């Protein structure tokens, strides 16, 4: 297998797809899929025209992805822009597709990745970012999942936990602002909650509603990010918050705590505070302790460090942060915030600048850059 040949051909194949009309990001995904297929096929029989082979396979993958995206958009067009409280509308086949992609022959992580790519409409890059892995690693995982289920009869639906994980990641991607998928994720979770009496389904729906209720206040008119503490709470959707809290309370009394219920409890405490200063950070730390016990997630522990910094002071938060890997997404931004609260403005400004270079989105990068500029301007030279 000539990896050097593949590397040398990649730019020209990408250029051909773009000239044929593919946008750059979609072309990248298609070429990456073709490269993964080449790694699988070429060791047995390398084509006489490697470049032509890659172009043909990549173009087919691009067309398949384009058709899938068009189908997904048609489904979304049938949904109002904002989710409304109340019973779910008549079901379509989308939720069933989520369950079928979560096939028992796949590991949970592979099932989630495949479903996000095939049904959720996310790119390989977006899925890799959600899993905190390199894009190439995620491309290989998705390709392996496709090979595993090729030829398999899709008559054995997967489990609820895997589908919940997919819906959670789809919502998060929509909530981040890159792709508007949040309303679709809420719609499908409503359908699932109407069909299945499961406290974690209810917990996920409550979590989505509580986060989505703040959506209008998350950005300023110029598109810049507004941190939670600075948001205009008068713009929060109180009806959606009330619905989320009611759903969460009904789930919690069943005493079958899961990670989505715990996350929703944190969101409910934020929603309950009339001002940022009135936030009950002590209770939030307690819920993060529960959540860390359920998931052992480094991202949860990073969020817990922020909560500890608010409840017990920035130095306590920095002590918690020191126990975590600085390779975690937003680790540097959290460190900058805690150092600023501790009065070390020089270190905070430097860390905000570093965090801006690592930011996954342009909006977040701009926000962190402004934070650094604010501190640099305010300090004596």
C-alpha cells in the first residue's frame, strides 16, 4: 500500500471535485472516504489509474452525501423553526432510522458515529470534534461501521441508550451554531418520550428544552457570543423552562438517576437563578459530582472545575483544573477565566490568546480574542 502515492494524489483529487461543483468541506469528506476505501482495497489490487479511481469513488461518495443531506433538509422543512410544547406531531421514519443504525452488531461508539453521519447529517469533522478524536480516526471508525453492517438485515433495532447519545450529540451540534439541528433533535426526542416511558429519555428532553430556552440570548445582534453570566435573562423562554423543569422533576422522583437527568438538573439550577450572582453553585458542584460518578468524563470534570471556582473561589477551581489534561477542549479558556477571577490578569490575557488559537469555531475565537484584548488594554504597559 503506497501511502506516499495517496498523499500526493489527495490535493489534485480534491481540486477536481471542487471544480465539478462540490463545496470544499463536502469535497474533503468525500475524498477522505475515498482514501479510507483505498486503504482497504488497494493492498489486494491497486488500480491501474489510481487518480482516476480516487476521483470516481470520491465523486460517488459526494453524490451520496448530497442526496442524504437533501433528504434530511426536506424532513427539517416540515418542522417549525422553534419547537413548541405539547404532544409530538405525527411520526415519520427518522426516529426508526436512528434505532436501525444503532445495530446490535456495532459497538455503541461506532453506532453513534454511523448514525450521526448517515442520518444526522453531520460531517466527519463535526463528529470527530464531539468525540475528541482526530478526524482521520473518526473516518476510519465510520468506514469500519459501514463494512460491519454491509449485508446485514436491518431488522434488529439498537438500544435506547445509543439512540439517546446520538440525539444528544445532534442537539449539541445544532446548539453550537455550526448547523441548525437543535429543533430537529428536540422533535425526535419528543417522539421518543411519547413512545417510551424511560427516565433518561425524559432527562434528555428536559436538558434540551432548558438549554434551548436560552438560545435567543446566546448571541448579540452582531453575532458575537454572550456568556451565560452576561445574558439577558428576560429573553429566556420561561414557558420552555417551566416545561423542562416539570419533565425533569417527574423523572427524578423515579430514583433512576442517569447522566442526562443530572445534566438537566445543572441546567435547571442556572435557569432558576434570577441573576448570575444568585446561581446556587454549591448545588451545581454536587450535581457535577453525581455526573462524574456516572460518566467519569474529563469534560464533566472540566465543567466541575469551573463550578468549584465559583462555589469555593478561583484558586480551588485552579487546583481542580491542575488534575486534568491541558489537551482537553476549552481547558485553556477555563484556566484563563479562573486566573482572571484570581486577579492574575497577565496570565489570564496570555491564556485567553492561547485559547483563541485553539477555539473550534470562529465565534468562540472572536470572543476569546476580545477577552484577551480587554485585559491587555486595561493593564498598565
